[in-house]
C-alpha cells in the first residue's frame, strides 16, 4: 500500500506540474453541454465536448499532453513538422482515434496510422463521432507553385460542436475563403510572417468575417512572436463586440 501511495503522489505531482505550465482552458456553453478549449502549443489545441476529445495538430512532445484525455479524433492541417509531428503522435494513445487529414498528410503519415485515416480535401465534409467537420482551403497569397503553403494541399477546418461553429485556420493568409466565412462562433487565426500573414492582414480578415470569439494562435514567426496585443487593439478598434482572447501558446513544458 505504501508503494502505491508513493506512485500516486508521484503521478499527481508530475501531471500537476505539467498542467501548471498550460494556459488556462476556457469553457463555452453549447446546446449540448460545455465545450472546453485547451491551448497547447503553437498551432496545437485540444477541444473537449460531449465526452469526446479532439486534438488539432498535436505538436510539442509528450509532456504537453500529459493528463489529458485520449483523443477520439485528431485533425491535422498540413505536412509541415509543426502540424504533422510524428514524434508527438507516437507519444499519444491513438488506439481508438480517427485521423481527419488532407491527402498530402495521409501520404506522409506513418504506416501504423493508415487504417485510421479519413481523407478530407478542400470543399469536402464528413461526420465523425456525431461531429460535422468541413475542410476549407489554407494557402499563401499571391498563389504560387513555390509558396510555403499551396492551395489544395492543406486544410483549415470548420467544426460544429453543439451548435457552436469553430473555425481553425491552419497556415494561411487572409484568403477569400476565410473572409467569406459566415456565422463563426469561435475562430483560431494564425499570424506569423513569413509563413502565414501579419497582424494587419489577420485583423482585417477577422473584421470581415466577424467571429464572436477569436483566439490569435500560431503566432511565432521567423523574427519571434507577433504582437497579439496590437492585433487585439486593431480588431476592437474596428469592432468592439468581437471577443479577442489572448493566451500564451508558447508555454515551457520542459520544467
């Protein structure tokens, strides 16, 4: 019994220490219970709703996910290693997980995941675990065959969770497909030059499609972190009703 208590205390201390590094999770009421939004790292987040857990672009290593529920669904947006991270995927329990990915990601996933994959390309949709998921484009402007993100390769996602419509941008600039979005309740919008867009493009797009809540995420670029405080000011200068929620998407999980 003494050994069991020691082990439990060790696990509690370890998991608690990791959890303390994570940004605070948010809860948002839906028509079927609460939606929990847990920022993880860079472009990674965990959504929990109706006893189902969704990992988006798992990245950051095993410690980043310690103590979190195993995922029913994993959504991956692109082939780059900050989105398709084989090391982090290997550290996650995926026995009962379905992967939602574009074809380019399916082609690069390790063989052990192939039987779990649902390929979803731009403009397509699927229902998994009772959750409606649509894939929309994500790409750089101007369009070019040698751009970092070409149209059609990766996916942004629009997800319906209990009537709350969630948009995940993936790696994109302020493309027409983003600007024309309607009725988005919660948006995760990237902003990191030279890979995606700057805060001016991002704020302009947000002011056009007007999500109720927006989280700037994926904001570490070549020259460091984008100024998300200024992004918030730009958005709220144009529309005071948009709830811009700032979180630290770059916690230190090494401690």
